């Protein structure tokens, strides 16, 4: 089968389109014929070596497809079931052997492409807004990169929960996307100081939560946007990692909270995975959550997909099609 493999970490050119053996499902696994694989920043981090993975490896953490075979000991899954998964390595391929307890059967009305676009980023938006900090009516939140894949979904989930949403973006085009996703106010950080604007918009009261996927360039100012006992949710680092940090700063700025969550820990139990995925996919089916697919590229063009993501030119989700 064809797959995208990384033998040596590096730039997009480190992604090699190769023939590799098709896997067979081991006990407790199902073989998935992949219809679409989602492209995410974690893929960039693993490809570049920021997140270390033993080489060689097949990249990709998210896909939608059809069960082609099941291994011994698997129940509840049958050949032909339409499924999706996230947080399992090896999705940039024609087939993947996936632990059966990581697979979610899709409801009618949700396509495998929609699922590939919604699983990882949709469940990320879900845990951020419902669990890490459970937004409620009257809360105000800041969503950085509000026109990105997670950003657009997070704005929508935050609005579903009744929160006031302030988004940051780099261009007018992205500002319009953030507004369509539910942002009440949008700040163009290329033209405005987002700290100053947030303080103005909240009459100096600050925010209950900042959702920061950018990291290095936004972190310090983000802390200054929080109300006393507010929470900084640092869930990415698209501009680079945050440097050494003195926890005493959290005290000085109002007994703030800081967390660095990752999806893996919020779907570790099968029951939690299914509950999150089912709610996200139901929202998609009911059109309460709109998934914007920005580009569908052939699997062989994985390097171009990464360039789109890293260049912040993807106004929504990028999919690879085997």
C-alpha cells in the first residue's frame, strides 16, 4: 500500500511517499480502509522532531474510513462499518490497523470525510470548552487563531454553551470566518494589540479563560487578559514553545491557573472517547457544528498540505485522500 513515512525528522520534504506492507489486524484491532486523513499541527511537530517519535514511522493521527477486516477478539465492529478515529499514529496511508476500542462508528448523515475533519479538532474543541474550563452563560473567552481548524470549531462550541467569544486573527478574510463561526468580537492582531483590545472590550474586568494554540508570541499578553482566578489553557505552540516560566507570576496576576492539556488525556477511557465523539458527530449531523474543509489533497501531496498548515494559508481543515 501507499503511505507517507518519516525516516529522518525535518521540513515538509521529510515526508516520503512510499510503498509499505499493508498491515494485518492483530488481536483487538480492526483494519481500516482510509477514505480521508486529517492534517493537524501535531503532525508538523512530529515530522519536525519537536515531538519525538521512533523512526521510521507513518505520520497522521486522524482518519475516517471503512472497516476492511477485524482481528481476533473484536466485538461490536463488522466489515463495512463506517468509522473514524483520532490520536492513533499511522493515518497517512491507504490502510491502518487501529485498536478497536479507539474506533467510533459513524452515525447516518455524517460522511467519512466530515468525520476525518471533525474527530481530532472537534474533540479538542469539545474538551477545551466543556471540561478543561466548562464555559457557561456569562463567561467571556479569548480564542487565538480563531479562523484555524480548532479555532472555528471552538468558537462554535463556546457559543453553543452561551459564552461571549473574542477571537484573534491575522487578516480581514480570517476575521469574517471567525465571525461566521460565532465570534462576537474579532481582533486583528496584525493591526491591534490584543491585550489592549480585550481590556477595552471587557471594561478592564478581563476574561474567565484564554484558549491559546499559538504559544510563544501570545502567552505573556494572554495572561494579562485574564480576570482574577482565570485560566490560561495553552494547548498548542504554532509560533514556538513558551520559554521558562516562574509560577509566581500566576500569583502576581491574580491567582491565575495554567494548564497544558492534550486530547490524549481527555479520551483515555473508551467511555469518554465515545461520549465526546458522539456529541461532536451529532452536532455535525444536526448542523449545529459546521466543519469547513479548506483543501482536499492527494496523499502524495502531504508535503504541500504541511506547507499550507505551517504557512497559515489553510482557512479550515486540510484532508489527505489516499
